[in-house]
C-alpha cells in the first residue's frame, strides 16, 4: 500500500471532490487515477461521503491515498478511518482532530494561515500544512513563513489554484496543491474532468 510520502512525490496534486455522489465515485476516481493523481479527498459536506470514500479506497487504496476533507470533529475522523480513508483534511487547525487522526495512524492535513497555527500543527503531528484559503495567503506571505518553518515541512496551497498560478506559489516553497472546482464539480463530464486533470499535471511538469 502506497504511503503519503511516495504518493506526494509521484504527484503532489490533491483532488478535492466536493459534491461527489457515491454513484459517480468510481468513474471519477478512475479518471483521476488514469491522469496520474495519487491523493483523492472527498469533503464531508458531499452526499454520503463515507460511502464514496469506501468505494474509492476499495478500488484504488493500494495505489492512492484516499480520505476526507472538511473534517471538523473527532467523530468524523473515526468515521473516515472506518470507511478506509487514510488522510484527514480540514479547513482549520483543531488539535483534537489532529490527535485523533495521528492516534488512528492517519495523515493529518490541517488548514493554517499564520505562523502560530503552522508551528502548532507541526507539533501535533501534521503531515501537510494546508495554507487555506490561498487567496488570503499570497505567495509573499507564504515565502515569509517558509523562511522560518522547518525545511522538511510540507506545504500545500489550497483555494483558487489553477494551472496558471501554480508556478508563482511553487517559486516561494509550496510543495503541492489542493484542487477544487478548477478540477471537479458534480456537473463536469468525465471527459472534462480528465482534460482538467491533464492540464494540471502538464503545469506540474513545467515546474520540475
């Protein structure tokens, strides 16, 4: 089974499938896996998210990290783990959620915006620091925080990310990106999702 370090090294793009319905979980995840995505997040404010996570994890859990976004409570952490999820992504930095995730052996990716939040998240065992919303944390701010954060800290920018602005964030030390509506909406066709996924992976190659 793939680990987060390997998955992130292979492709540091996190697919955020907000609004995904279980009946579309496998076709959409198949499309993303084919486009070389290796981290898939189903936000918990989607319809029946645990069923979608379960289906995707059963199909792709060996080659991708599958989990949940918008995780706000310890109970939700437990439910994600029970569904086969392995990554816990939150919009905020809740130490209780972090402790619960780490205790279950899950990867924790909390939302942070300030140095205090970032350092606290690392102290509680965060695997990835999610700078969110990235529209409110411009590259100059991330550059300043990157200068004081541990070199090994992994940073992902989430919110408003497109193939056109990835290079700007990458240049200041952002390691990966969470992709929302620019990659997936429930009404996008599989062909559209595949095309959008390839646009992001092509942009990623230009950063190397």
